[in-house]
C-alpha cells in the first residue's frame, strides 16, 4: 500500500525574542498555531489532531505540559501527542505528525514546537548532578567545542571559517522578521573580536536563548487541493539515533546523521544532493557545525565542507544557500529550533520566504539534531507533489 | 467500520506479538533505569527470536520528572543497543502512546516491526508532589494539589452523584488485588486492608501502590506478525483523546474522552470479553466502566490492574500488553485495553485487540 502524500499548507511563527513577558506559555503556542491556521485559511475545527514537541520539561518546570496546553491548542476532544527527542525534537515532532497523514489516520494535523527560555534556565536544566555520571556543568558549548577542535585538526580548516558562518547567518537574520537577533551593525571584524567562550567558539558564534514557537498545518492530497497558497510537498523524512558515547563513535560526523540523510535522499530519489537540492536549513547552534554538517549530509566530501563556506557557496545568493532564515545562530527557542528549520525549508519551496527567499527554490532540506550529536531528524520538501 | 482509525487499521493489519514486564517493586535502589529495562528488552526479543538489528522502528515513553534529570531517555537508548544507528523516537508520555506512534509508523509501510518500551522509577521521590508539576503552572501548580487529593475530588463527585459508595469502591480494590494473586509481576497481591483515609473519601486501599517498573512489547504487520506469534493480538482500532485541563470545566463523573476514543477504536461495534483498564484509583474504574459501557459479563483487569502495580509511564502500556497476552494464550478473543494520563483521567487511549478465530 502506498503512503498518502503529505503537504504543508500552513506555517506560523512567533517573533522570537529573549523574553516574551507579555504572554504565558499557552499564549505563546496559541499565537504560532493561530498564524499557521490563518496561513492555511483553516479554523480550529478543521484540525483532526495535534502533535506537540519541546525540549526537556525541566526547562520551564512543567511536567508533560501538553496536558496544560490542550485547551490553548484547540485539542479538547482530539488526539494529542507529545514528542521529545532532545534537540532534534522540533523535526521529529513534524515527522510524527506527517506519519498520521501518510498512514491515513487523519486528514489534517496541527504540529507545533516551542520553548520559553525566559521562564527557565537551560544551563541549570541540563546540569542537574546525576550520580555516577560525568557532569555537564559547562552547558552545550563545553560539550561540543572539543568536537569542533577535532574537525579543525582533521581537515586543516582555517581558523576564520567559523566567523564566516556567523557573519553570514546574522546577516541573513536581518532579512527575516521572525528572527531573534537583528544585529544591524554586524561586521566580520566584530564577530572575530568577540570574546572566546569555549575555544575555538567565540561569543558571536553561539546561539541565543529565545522564547518562541513554530507551528505547521500538515494535510493530505485532498487538503492540499483546497489550499489557498502553494503547498510544500514532503518527498522524504527520517529519524536516526545512536548512543551518546561509545568506543568508535565519530563525534565529528556521526553515522546516524549520514544514515538519516541517505534514507531521506533514497525516498526523494536524490542521487547528488549538492546539485539536486536548492536550499538547506540545518541545525547549526555553533558556527562550525555548518561545514561539519555539509560533510555529514553529503553536500561536500569529507574534509571539504569548510571550502564551500569559505568560497561563499552557502551565502544567500550562493550556489547552495544554507540557513537562509539566519539559522539557530540567530534564533534558538530550543524545542522549536528543529521545527523552524523544517518550516523554513517549506517556506522556501512555497516561495513565501520573503526577503530571504532563494530564487526558484524547488527542493529544500530541513535538518535537526540533538543530544550528544546522536539524534537526527530530516525532511526534504518540494514545490511539486512526489511522483512515487 | 466507523472512524478514521479503523479504516487505516483495515488497510494494514498490525498486531502485538510479544509482551514482557518487570516485577513491579516498591523500590529498586540498586538498579538504574537502564538496568531495570535491559532484562525486559531481552525477554521481549527472545519471545520472538528477533535481534535488535531486526527491529525496523523503536519508540519509547518516559518522563524526566521521575528520573530527576533532563534527557533521561538517552540513557535508556544504551540499553537498546542503538548501534548501528536505529530509526527511533520517544514520547514524554505513557508507553501506550509510544505504541500509538509505532502503530502509525507501521501503517505508513515504512516499518514491519517495532519495539515499544517504557519505564518509570517512582521510588526516588515523592510521586504525589512530582505529579503536581503537571498542572497549570501559573494558577494551579503553585498550590501543589496532589494526585490523591484530585482523585478524591473525583471520587466524592461520583458518590454525590449516586454512582458509587465506599463499600463499592472497597469491592473494586479487593477484586483487583485478588486477581493479582495470579500475576507474579504485581506489587500488591491477595488480601490488602482498605486502611484509613488518605484523602477522604479515598482510603489506602483505593489508591495505587507506588513503585518502579518497565514494560516492552513488539508490534508486527501482516504476515510478519503470524511468523512471530502463534496467535497475534491484532489491533482492530486504537485512538486517544484529551479533555480540558481545568478541573472546573470538566464533568468529573464521566469520561467523554475515553468514550470517544473507544468509539473511534471500534470498541462499541461488538462486545469485548476482557478489559484492561488503567484506573489507578478505584473510583476511576467506576468512571471508565460507565464511559466504556462495560457490563457485568466483561472480565475487568484480570491482571489486577493499576491498583496492583502502577509504575508511572509504564502502567498504560502494561494494560495493552496484558490484554494482548491473554489473546496470545487463548484466554480472550476480543479485548479492550485502556491507558490514561493527566489529573482525573484527562487523557485516555483505547485499543481494541482481537485474536484470529480458533
């Protein structure tokens, strides 16, 4: 039995900021959901089920918050699922929602992810002491910096590549009205002069802490036919996981990421991702992850990813634009960050990305990862319906 | 058939083919979550002869609030043996909803087999206090209304409505623990005193035991299910629904979400012979029996139910596993399994399982 094709017909985000003190968690998610429904020209009554995701519950101090959010998301009397797969959760949540359509369980599903970091302390939430385990007291940067150093040593990449990524993403963010950081006076010199936090990662090469939510309306072929705006069609989607630590793990280019990308390309019948994909929105919380993921996802040969960044290929007007929205480096409501990547890919192929639109984008990849570089979720969306 | 879920289920037959659980204990201080889970994973795989690498999709359910740390599920993944990398997902919900996610994955045809597991260790903390963190964080959670107190509100509403009385609740308690006498995994078995009031009108005997435990099941589609299990427990329908969060806007003596889920799962099309209900409090069985239209002919909770063992995050999936196991061994032909989440049965899942004609 073939799967039902899945289409994205509504996308909504909040304006991501450091602190949304004017709304509750419920108010924040409802704002994004309302915008996604408005984009699809649908009402709450048109939604068959709600699939919500967020990062650890300790971040806001609400256990299983979907219970409390049922009313705000119009889910009363409907099925509501809560996904949690670490930092990849925003992507995984969209994929779980897509399965409800693809498996013909439901016709139209609202999927949403959020984080309200101002009501929380992510550093504390990640640093609770656990008996018999190595503490992670330095937050995520302390965990990932050694992997970045390993990448630099392995490839011989020049020290400046990370700052090029940050400078590009922060300039892209200026074109995205929903991005958190709008640094009008950003210069490459400023990025390179910012304080070193976790060598080699400088302050301006790290993601901010954001309050924000992102929502999408997914629907079947019949729903897409009623869509007032062009839908984005899902051509492939996959998740892969591997353990946090084990002998032989490649922390720079994890096998789970390679396998996940290969599965998505197989489903989408992509043979040469570098040539066949027009735009990539990937999860880059620290600047150096752009060249690292370019290799992991098959856009560059091993050791060559940094050359794409350095030569301007990943600029908004480059041959393979990466993180057109400004990326995680400009906006990071943790649980939502994966879904924002997926949504940006969909916006691009719908031709609705505004000032950060890639001209003629027909196929775009959305990517998220989480945990200790161990959870991956990706989807590939296109302007045309899938052929098989 | 009626309902979206049944049409989908009709499209691809999916069954529970194996089930395993721990002995549920008041404390397991000597075990980490992974150590508690590992034997169950090995047992459920052994029942089918499958290896980790034979499983197409893995999905689990757990909560960081019991583990007391963020990303607690990543450690459990070590127990699964996720190398080479696996296709895997996790819900911050009872394992019954992890099974639901796995069922949708199998429906898409992308997977033929799925491993579903969940676990919870309630013993390290005060679970009555921990569960208050589920409530509206601005208006309710600051008051710390605990799970027994909220269940007592519901019980009193039932008594006031004339739906039950204290002796009837005591009868539910004693029937459940008697039934658990033949369930070697149960925590409370045989004769258990009703005891004093915990929160009036609920006595000790009306409340579930607090304990630790883990559960795993394997799902398989079509012919694969028949290869792996002599009598697969076919999922004829499965659906779940949520209600409003605010207790003040709910009718606590009824469960419209459980009834709607049952209707969508096809439970009312033909009578079931067995029901495994996830009713942690005696009074909640009264609500569910009414909502699910279970009459005196239906065997309710032959495992003893959540009143005999209630490992949080696992107790719902155990209900599905227990119902499936009865079909596997020919003790049931058509069974209903139910799982719940949230205060006073806020969210409910219903699965209808059937065995092939004998």
